[in-house]
C-alpha cells in the first residue's frame, strides 16, 4: 500500500515545491512550466546563433530577472528559468546547468565559467521516500563579483559571499564567506583576498 505523504495538506505539488517543502513532480502545472522553459531555452540558443543581441529578449523572457549588460552564452539548461535572477554585467559561459526548483540569485559582475552546475533540488536520504519520488529544493545565492571556475558545482542551500573565487572543478557543499578563494571537493577556503 502506497504511503500518502501529504495527508491533510491541501496544497498542490507546485505550491509545496515553491514553499521549499517535499513534493512530487507529477503536477501538470509543473510539467507545463518545465516544457515552456525547454522551449524558450531552445529558441534562445537558436536565435543566439544568428545574433546574440536580438536573442536577449528571449533570455529575458526565460529568466526571472536579467540585469543590464548581463550575458549568457548558450546552451543553458534550466528547470523553470523563472526562478533565476542574474545581476548586471555578469558573464555566464557555455553550458550552465541551473536547476532552479528553488531560487537562484547570481549577483552583479560575476564570472561563471563553462560547465558550471547550480543545483537546488534535494532528495531524501531514506530509500522509501526517495523511491516514492519525493524531492525538495533549497535556494542558491551567489554574491557580487564572484568567479565560479569551469566545472564548479554548487549544491542546494549554498551562499557564496561577495568577491569570492571558486576554483575550477570544485564542489561547493557549504557556504563560502566573502573575499576568499575556495577549492576542492568539498570546497574549502585556501586564501583570503
């Protein structure tokens, strides 16, 4: 017999998801929003191949906020796009995967290397709830003037302070203070700036 994980909770899975609570991603509105994001990301990539400047309105439509002079090289992979805010003058290199089940805030003047992953989704450690497809998400916040080196991975709930640098290939599992260089798996500060 299946467990009713939401007995007494009248919210939809989309409402649970937006609240940061456990949910199951079988809500029709969730599926519709994900498909819309895939469609817009594909349109943005195709338009960018012709003219990056004229493609910008598609990117602005996909994202929750796009700061002045921010630039994102496709391909860009998102769950929804609408939960991502990118600050002014930030540069995002090729192949960003930003799973924005929860909010992703990227500050101004950031440099995001190629193949960076910003991962807000979480899954239960216990096998039963995971088998039942429960998931949740925690937001990611990246301060102003942060540089994420190529291939860096930022895990759910992490905040990276202003002016910090994350070394290429690092896995950021915990908050990183401002004004440091952090490297490794898990990433640890190795130098103050």
